[in-house]
C-alpha cells in the first residue's frame, strides 16, 4: 500500500476529487493548509495599509491506495491539478506498513 500526500490549489479540489473517484479511489482526507515555497506569497492592501502575505492557502490531500494504483493516482492528480503556473503543488508517495478499519477491524487492503 502507498500513502499519497498531495498539496494543490484550493480551487482545483473538486475537479481532482471527481477525477480520483472516476479511477476507483474510494476515499481521501482533505485539510486546508498554508505554506510557502517558490510561490512565496504576495502583497495585499487592507484599510489603506500594505502588508505582505507570506503563506499561501493550499489544500492537502491524504490517500492510501493499493500499490498497483499509486502511479495512476499520482498521474491523475498531476494532470488534473496542473494550471501551468507556479504554486501548482507537490506530491509525495510513502510506503504504508499497515492499515486498520476501526469499525470492523479489517486490515490492510480490506481496510481501504
């Protein structure tokens, strides 16, 4: 099993969710986050005062999928979330040793 952690632009969330559902992903967790990197924020004006916004809003997706589906999930997220502009996000893929469904006690692939 693989855990896929992806950060994407918030307005791409629904489109990415639909694309993942269409390839057989049965669930994911979503967290609203802020971060900085190459995009590095911007300047805004509030009540006449200019200030710098260093952290940019993003959405973090956490998914655990069978190893055989991981490459397709990464490709789907990459293609769907891409705008071609700086700040499109990042994807990380990690190995998962064990998964347990709390309600039923099912383990590993059965828990997904």
